[in-house]
């Protein structure tokens, strides 16, 4: 089976299910207990659907064997002449981790960032998201100084975007 990763609407039903799964997993890890549906609803209330469309961003869904299994977004950071994009909502369902989906997802998001005019890509994450941190390191992301702050931001990564291979 192969991965196919393409832009899709942030609000599409399959994208919404993936985002709910993403939030349920990261919230459950953080709280060390299963997140409730109400907590997932509350956590997703501030998602930026309008920003994750061109010309400010892009949202993609990855399908493995035709089934939606991953998602992620890229968002241009604000600022005059900014050419930096930020990764957000990067998620691969646990059952298909280790099948190349994370790499396919990052490649598609990096290509989307290039298409938006970005020359650098950054992200923040938490220390307990070890699978994600391992993926970023394996794909050429280096730890960088903090560029933002917040309760769920513990480690930051960045990568210069070169022409795709």
C-alpha cells in the first residue's frame, strides 16, 4: 500500500475526524487520562480553519490504502515579508505509524510551504510526543530557540526549505 497526501478542506468530515483523533491523543497524553468528547470539542474550538487555506496556509490529509490516516497543516507566520511557515496539527494514526506516513506527510507539508513562498519551516511540540520528535529529527529538523510561548510548547524545531529532491 502507498500513501497519498493531498490538500483537503480543513472542515471536511474526514479531516475533522482526524483532527478530533489528533486532539484526543495529545490531550489524553498530557492529562494522563482519556480526554472526554467535551474536552476535545473545547480544544478544537480555536482551530484556525480560515488560515489553513491559500494564500496563508494549507491543510492536507494522507490516505493509506485509500483510508484517511494522517493530517497536518502549514501556516505562514505573520510579519512583514515573512517567509517562514509553521507546521500544525501534524498527526498519523497510531495503527499506521512506521509505514512511511509521517515522512510522506512532512514532504507534502514542506511542498505546500514552498508553494506559499516559505523558505523556512518551524514548529513547536511537547517533550512527551516522542514519536513526533523522532520523526522531525529523522527528516532534518533541528532544535531551535523558542519562537513562541504557551503551556503546551516545550521544544521547537526548524528546517530550511531547499528545492525538493
